[in-house]
C-alpha cells in the first residue's frame, strides 16, 4: 500500500473539528440579565390559587415548555420568564399538578406579563 504525501488528521483532531462546527452560540449574561432584571420588584404573576404567597419572594420563573427552548438540563430562554413567588415557582417546577395545567397557568401569566415587561424595558418603541 502506497503512502500519501499529505498528512491525514487523526481521530481526535477530526472529532474536535466536528464539535467546533456544531457549537451553538450561547446567550451572554448581559443579553439575558435584562429580562431577569425586569422581574425585580414585581408581584407574582403566576397566582396559583391556594399556593401563592405574594410579593416578598418574587423570582424569575422560566417556562418548562420545549417550544420556549427548555430541554433536559437546559433552561428556557430568558425572554420566557415570568415573575413568580417562591411557592408558585415550586408548584410550576415540582408540583403534582398535571403538566397541561402547569403550562396553562404559565401561559396565562406570560400573556399578562409580556406587555408589562415590554413597557418596562422600552420594547414597545423598538417594535413600532
């Protein structure tokens, strides 16, 4: 068998090259922090009946729906967050309610939150 005059890449090099091609750009902290900062000081928008404890423990609650970028070990995109109290957030993430009920509750909260967030962040002027 005749040897080629060209040096061929070994297996490690070809694997490394293939991972570089498939790398997806991750959002930076600055890109996502504006959506998370918009949730500060807001009241709970999830308002789960019998669960909600109000305004004191509000945190950004990410969507758990695949259509918003959620996957195994991956949070949804920061733009799909809703301010929610600690109790409602736990109900959405670990509660025993059916998945459809949780999705419905989150979608209603997001529909109420989205125009408030847009006004707060000045997104209305950019969209027009």
